[in-house]
C-alpha cells in the first residue's frame, strides 16, 4: 500500500478492512510496530504531519528494494502452494481405497489449482465473472451440504 502512496497507520488499517470486506481489521498494535520496524530498518520514512495531524509513511529506495525481494518470495511461495495444495486434497480421507470418490478428489484438485491461478489474475476478473463464480460455489456447497445433512 505504501508503494501506491504515503499512508498513515489508520489509513492502512482501513484499507485492509475494506479490501477484505470487513473480514479482517488489523489492530493498531500490529500495524504501528510494523511501521516502526520498517522505519528502523530504513525501509520507510516518516513524512511531516499533515493538517489533520496524521503521520504518514512512504517507502525509501531501500524499502522498495526490500519490497521487491518480498514480492519475489511471495510468488515463489505461491508456486510451491500450487504444488502442495493438490497433495493436500489427495491426502483427504475421502475415497481412500474407495473408487466412488476418485473423480471427486480429481475435481477438488482441479478446483484448488484453478483458484491458485485465479489468485494471480484477480484484478482482471469482471464483476459478471465474479458473480458467476460465487453462484457456482454457493450452489456446489449447498448441494454437498444437503447430502451431508441427509447422512446425519
């Protein structure tokens, strides 16, 4: 976020809350120590307080280099997750020695792979496509839930 524009800790908290649609609102106790650490390392600099009294931070050249390294590591991690996630599905207890769920595991595996690819292109997804994806997932989860509830 600081790469886009200088921001205060409060603005960062608000932006994260907005981006996660209210699912996560970091506490000031997690944001301000991070901003302090970044500043201590020379990765950010504090700008003079504005008229509202906000202290804003921006990346330094060293901070931009640090961020680039972090982004490379994040991409590497995502590539590893694309490999590991299907292994997790294969390890699910459904279908062990049971051919009935072979196709279900393959479908779950494919879905995870698609979400991993999708994550890297999320900004390119249209509103219509996001609605269609959401509706498909809601329908799928309801259908599976109905079957599970029938077993109880």
